[in-house]
C-alpha cells in the first residue's frame, strides 16, 4: 500500500508530537508545519491525502488557510480543522470556509484516526468512481417536501435548493432512502463516518442539528425527529 502523506499545521509542539507519533504508528507520514508559510509549495510538491489545520495559529489563522487551499485549486483535498473553539458558531465558520470536518480539542487520538480514515476513504471512492467513468445515474429520491438528485448531488426542500456540506448531504440521503426508519447513533456513525463503534462524541447530534436548521430555514414543517434514547427518524406528519 502506498504511503499516505498528511500535512499538519499546528503551532503547539506537544500536540503536534502526539499527532505525528500516533498517526505514524498507523503508517501515515505526517509533515508538520508550525505555521502556514510554505504550505502552498509543499502541496505542489507532495501527493497529500489530507490536511490537518489548527484554527488558532500565529499569523494567518486556520480558517483563512483553509479558504486559501480551496483558492489554490485543491477543491477535493480533505481538510480537517482542529480547534479549541468548539462552539457551533465556530464549527460552522470552519465548514463554511471549506473544511470537510472538525475535531474539538482536547480530542481522543482514536477518534482523530477514525475521522481521518473516513475522510481519506471517502475521497478515494470519489476518485475511483471518476476513473471508472460511470454512466450518469438517473437516481432521484423524494419524501414529502424533500427531494434529492443524487447524480447532480443536489438536495431540495419545497423546491428550493439546500446548501449542504458533503456530510449533511450524505446524512439526508440516508434518511430519505429509508423514511420512517429510526437510525441509532451508532448506525449513523458507521454509515456516514465509517466508524463502527461508539466514540463517545456528539458529532452525530451536531450534524443532525445543522441539517435540521437548514431545512427549517425554508419550511416550518418538521422533518427529522429525535427518538429519545434511540436516535433519529425522517418522518413527515400530514
């Protein structure tokens, strides 16, 4: 298996050492930068699988760096934000600036590894599908006032396009393919993040809440319901 390279931009040396050592044990080659200088040149020279970005950095902060990575043309390169600012507002800022995922500090190394595997695996599947030059899929899904064109990767609510992140899109697609089914959190972790065990994180609740809010910006009707003690269900009442 070809060595996978990860660029880590982190100014806290103890945190960086922990990540470099931990990911190194799993076979990753981690290239550590203490700040953003030299990142563009490094991306141009190296075949990088993923970028880990701290938000609070000296000089240019991680949010602006993430935006720059997309502007440099690396639109499909997975980027994960590491942040001590774990409030929903700061998480949304990271996602809006082009990040694919976030992890709040302090974090468990086992969760970081699981998230990285999921992001890289997702990107590899996209590349493989492109290389196979698949015929356009005609698949469309709808339930109530929600619909998805899975070929164009566009979701709609009452005919209006929903501006979803890739994770939110896949979450809605899963729900809309099995309406009225109650999904346990562990099942959502497995199907959306590729994590087949309980990581003791609220990442599922956070993303379901983001998806709900985007739907409820368009309609007052309820779609995704919490089933207390069990999980979530897509159910539209008449």
